[in-house]
C-alpha cells in the first residue's frame, strides 16, 4: 500500500518514507495502521479500536492515543492539518489518506540518527501506555525479585482500572479509583505511576468535598513524594507534585513550573494538560487555558471529561456558545454523568435560558439520586421564583451541614441575589481554604461582588501560600 509516497509493507510490517528511510513501529501501532487502512473514511471510536485492534483487552485509554501519535509521527502528520489521521471531535478518528493507484518504490535504508531515536521514543511511549512499564522497571531493580506474571498482570489491571475510574467525576468513582491504585501499590510498591495517580485522586476527592480531607491531603503528599523518589524524571510524578502545589499549597508559580516540566517530559498525556488548563484559567489566562484544554481534547477526542474541562475554560472566558457545544458533546459521550448535566445547565443559565437550565439541573438531580420529594420542591421553587428560588431551596437544605462547602452556598446565594449572605459564606470558605476559592477571581457567579473591597481581599488570599 502506498499513501502520499509512504509505502506500507504488510508482510515485513515496515513503512518506507519518501526519503527512503525505513520505519518499524511497535506491533500494536502497526496493527492499528492496517485497521485504519482497511476502514478508510470511517469514523472509528476508541471503544471500537480497543475491541478490534486490542481484542477487547482491558487497556488504558492512553494505549489508543499513543498508538495514533506513533502513526502521526511515522507519517509526519499534523493533527491540526491532517493528511492521514483526522480527529473527529467527541467521536474518534478517521483515516483520510488515499491509497495511490501507482505505488512508488523508493530505496529503503535503515533508520539513522535522529529518526532512529524518534522511533525508539515512540516505542517507549507505547510501552508505558499499555501498562507494561511495571515489568521493565522490575527487571531493572534486581534488589527485589521480579513479580510473577500473575502478580504483574494483577498490578497492570489494578492500575488500568484506577485510570478508568479516575476519569469519572463522582465521589463513588473517585473512591473506587483510590482503592484500585492502592491495590496496585500493595501488589508492588516500586512503580511510580500508581503512586502519582493516587496522589492526584486524593486531591480530587478534596476538591469535591469528600470526607476526611486531612487524611486525603496527607496521603496525597506522601504518594506524590514517593512517586518523585521512585521516578524523578517521570512526567506523572511532576504532575502530581504540581497539583499539590496548585490546590493545596496555592503556590501558582511553583505549580506552573511543575506542570510545564511534566509536559516537556511527556507532551502526549491529556490529563496533565487539563490540570494545567485549570491553573491558567484560575489565573485569568483564558486563551492559554483554552489552548491547553483543546490540546487535551485532540489527544483524547472521546474523553467526555476532557470536553467538559474545555467547556469550563470557555465559560470563564465568556465564550458561552463554544462552552454549550463542548458540554453537549461531553454528554453525548457520557449521558449518565450528572455533573456534566449540571455544567450544561449552568451554561444555559449564563445564556439567560432558565427553562433549559432547569431541565438540565433536574436531569442531574435524578442521575445523582437526589430524593424525589426534594426535586419536587425545586420544581415548585422554580415555578414560583425561577432559578433564584431553586438556589434558595439548596441553601435551606445544606446551610446547617457543617461539612457542606461554603463556596457552593456562596454560589447559590450570589445567584439568588443575596449579596451579604454570599459574602458571609465566602468569608468562611476562605478561612477553610476550600478548593473552590481558587476560582473566585474568574467565576461568573461572583461577577456582581467584584467591586466590593472585602471580595478583593478574598481573591488575593486565595493564592497566598501557607
């Protein structure tokens, strides 16, 4: 097969470039190439590719992403102006290269210098993405015996399941992810990846106000330090450190340095770019935040979470039409995710579409198993006083709960037009150093409070380090 002067040899499983160089891909990347070539112009979802190319094995989403990256590198393809593989937003990938009628036959030479190093880098990335880095690391650590194949398989599976659940947004899923990463560490604690991932999940549990915040913080700091000690040049180690610096330490300068270093070490991990987009957005650097969030979507186009994060970047930048599109695409991929319906509802609210907003909020409450009688109360409040009334119902329900985030109560109060009450709740949230206060300077809900002197004090203190 010949595509734009690149000759694909299915027998010897090589690619000959127009310049006469020979490229040998990692086996699964070449399998993916053949599958693409057999399905030209078809939009292929990540699930379909995992089922047909990986045989339905429980692999991480990164496996497909990195295989696609390997092919783009081999064909010198640009995801922004593709000639071979087109990313279909929210749906998957499509092979768009036309097979030449009269194939070329360039001379073939062995890979040289930088090209050979490039192919080796791609193969190494594939190794990490498919979960077998644990086996390689074990071989390189002769001080302890390599785990049995059964134990190694259990470790890889636990880590993969942790990655899967960590992509979700509910407390139950994040706690499941935490348990899976803990299991991977119990099997063998020498591998940095589960430690780094566990640190990230613990911080996310703090962000959603899960119980035992102090215990989660202690575990996050311990696991991030462990990851750095095991693999100081691993991208995920620096990303875990960055998240702690950003959310827990409120040190934006140090966090940005760590995020940027993590991306330099491995630019193909969408989760790191998403977290970096949070920092940029919270600091009011909207165009940079959108760029990082868009990069994450391009790297993982079938991730509902990546699309939702891009939507938030568009919301705080005031680009509501784009945000609505992002959230709709995210829900198309994960229609049972209540938090994404809340996000779309808030987008509608900002667009002055209260009825559409309430429909999304109602759907979210149903998905999140909110009692029917409380949903009925919200319906009555909306009929009487619109979204302002719904906010008042939520304040009434949760204001007496000491563990409920004061930042959210401030959000409801501000939306209901209760300025003094919103300021009282923000005062508490700031004293508690609740993660939501990171967004004070840019959150649309608090736009009406920005001319108040005390509010500017809250904003300034939100990024004061300990």
